[in-house]
C-alpha cells in the first residue's frame, strides 16, 4: 500500500534509499541539510522537498532518517524544527543512522511521550547495497511499530529483522562492525603475507575463497586491495566513528574487544596516511607502507 513518507538525509545511502521508496509508489518528501541535494533528488525522482525536518514530516505516516551521528539525529528529530514536532500521533520514525544504543533509547522515550512510534534500524550493505535496494536492516523498537514499518523498509532491503526493544538494532550493527573490522585486517594481512612470500595473491585468494576462509570482504574486495584501489564504499572516517560507538558500548556492558580496539588504531594510521575517505579495505595500505 502506498504511504505518505518523509526521508531526512540524502547522503550516499539516503539518496538511493529515498529513491527506492519513490519507485515503490510511496509519496515521498525529502529534507537535506544542503538544500541543493534535496532539489537534485526531487528532479531525479519526482518527489517533494521541505525546508525543515518538521515540514517534511507533516502528514507523513512514516519518517525515515539516515544522517551522520547522534547529534545529527537529534538535530533532525528534536526541537521546534525537528521531525517529532511535525508528526501526528501514531506516526512512526525510523532511524537508519548508525548511532549509539543510548540515543535510540532516548528517542524512543521522546517518541512515546509524543504519541509516536520509533524504530532504530541501522543498515549494512554500503552504498552499493543502497543503490541496488538490497540492504540488510537490523531493527529495535516496539513490535507494533516495527511490524507497520517493515513492508515500507522492504523497498530497499533484502533482509529486515527486529532484534528486540529500542537500541537492539544499534547493538546488532555494532556486532556487524566488530566482525568486519577483524575480517578486513585478517584479509589485509593474508594478502600482504602472500605477496611477501612470493606467491600470486590473486591466485591464492581464488583458491582459499572456495574453502573455510571465504567471506564477503574476500569475494568483493581482494582485487581492489591488491591493486591499491580504495574508492569502493564505506570510508575510514565513518568506520572509526562506528568503532568508537562499539568501544564505548563495550566499556558500559563489560565486553572485551581487544582486536577491535587494535584495528581502530590501525585505521587511525590510515587516516594519518591521508586515507580518511578511502574505503575500509585500505588497512592493507598500512601494511604495504610498513614493508617499504
């Protein structure tokens, strides 16, 4: 069923996600901090634009957001110009930003007080997944709010699952990032070792990717890692933001993340090399530099 929706934040993820909502037949109004980006989206997809999150949210049954960090989410939700102020009772806010679990709980409480539904729903799959409409979405929130939002989220997702109450989606995304960090470092070290051992790293990966070492990172990133090309997806700056969230949560819940903390420091070295906007597979650049 077509719905009236709003989408806040039109970065590399939000722009195509909002586009998929429009292609699915929903009536979409978009807001972006840089208005020119919203106007460009409207020209491409035929939806409407709004000057503030509050205006975008007015009359929408669902309001989606995909912005940068906790403060950015607060900026588009709370206050006089925030989306919550423009949403009618019973409307549902879905936050696709990768943010802290504590923020999700904070906004869930604020939404409840205003008679709104709230779902924290960070995504995995990167820019390519957003463009193809095949993201994985891990969600937290009340069952009723999630059940209402799930069919709309399906416009750009191939897998959507509620993991528990508010904050559970963000906690699940933290697990995702913890696993990716270790995988990328291991793959970087493997390719680096193969090269130093005089092997053809591409041939090595071709063989071992058929066995127990196989991973998405191996299948999709080994060629560009060998070539030293790091313009294929999630940026190092963003990964460090996410890992900081993981490490802060671990300090709260008592989890031990020694490898994650170490890889976070490795990413800081990549940043110092000028790789802030390189994709996360650029960990190998640090090893190659050290070997020179």
